[in-house]
């Protein structure tokens, strides 16, 4: 499966969870459960997307507009992470918590809309179908490793949490394209 199909599928899964969370009342414990699931899925998605997809697009973006679009996408990811951090407070799912979930949802939906147009246009311009397929394969393998490393079989591993770094000796001599 090509990387764009995988990204679209994950976007729809998170959108469904956001819609379900928006239907919850403030104070509903299900709201907290949904917020946790959204944050876990998003953390993994954002991390893999930046490593496998965005890194290639950023390196190949040619004109100023494409570069701005890529930096905007990275900035929107940072904003989503910041909003997800707000939800980790451990407090009850009160009115403020519900508002934070709603703002995260609005942010994510806006980002998806722009990504599936602007960023994907860049991808289709600078990547061929074989590269999109290879990225899809790499995405699947990366997600599997993250899930097994975190003891999760349902896709809710914390790929965006503490990143495990390779020892310095193992990274020496590796080209940027090898990441």
C-alpha cells in the first residue's frame, strides 16, 4: 500500500475518534478515554509521518512556496503535540478538558485538509509511485516495531514519546538519505 493511502486511512481513524469525543458531555469519563486514544494514535502518526514522509518532501521541496508548505505542516504537528500535552494533566474531563479536546480536533482536521491537498501535491510532484510504495512499506514496518516495543497490538504505542536513539557509533558514516 502506498504511503498516501496509509496516511489517509489513519486520518480517518483519528477523525472518527474526534467526532465521537465531540459527542461526549463534559464530565463523561468516555471523553478522557477517547482523548487518550486520540493522543496515542496521533503521537505515533506524527512521528512516523515526519521520519518517513515529511523528511523526504522537505529535502526535495524546490520552490519557496513548497518549502513554506512543508514548514507549515511541521508547525501544525508541533501545535498538535502541544495540545496533546495539555490533555495529559490527569484532571477530570471537565468543561476545560472538553474544550481542549475540541481545539485539538479542529487543529487536526484543519491540518488534514491542508496536508491532503498542499503536501500531497508536493509528494505527487517529487516522488514516483515506487517511492510512495516503499514509504508505505517502511511506515508499516516502523509502526509494527513501535507497537511491539511498547507492548501494544492495537496501534496505540507511543512512537511520539521518548525516542530511542541509536548509539553514536552506530550512526557514524550513515548518509542523510539512509534515515
